[in-house]
């Protein structure tokens, strides 16, 4: 299947991805991830291995889109935990452009 990552076309197949990622140790996942075999790989790591490009040249979303089209399970990064409710005075002082209350 033809995929475009970082403005470059790549011919990727599911078997080719499995072969390329064989023996690659997964890094810790902090954002978007791709499940290849039984391992969870960061999307940027998968993109770097497959394209041989620097991770700054493409986004995780590009890799996730391509891997999802090939049939791999992809997960987005964890959502930020909601902040606890601040008491009214701290909340008002935390608003942008408001002077800090002492």
C-alpha cells in the first residue's frame, strides 16, 4: 500500500512492517502507539524504523494513519488528567493577565 509520510511516498505492507520491526526493542510509550505483534511501540519509533528519517520530519499522526490503514491497532496518547478544583481565589489568580494575589 502506498503511504505518504513526511511528504515522501512509501510502499508498505503488513508483512514488511512486521519484518522491519522484528528484533526492535520498544521504547517506553508516552504518546501515540502502534501494536505490532504483542508489543506496543511509540508511533515515532515505528516511523523512524520504517522510513529511516529523523523523528522530527514527520508527525505521530502520519504514522498512526498509515499503520491503521495496514490493519495494525493504534492508540492515541493518554489524555491529560483534569486538574483538581481550585478554591475561588487561587482560580482567579491563575487566570491569564490577572495579577498574582499575595
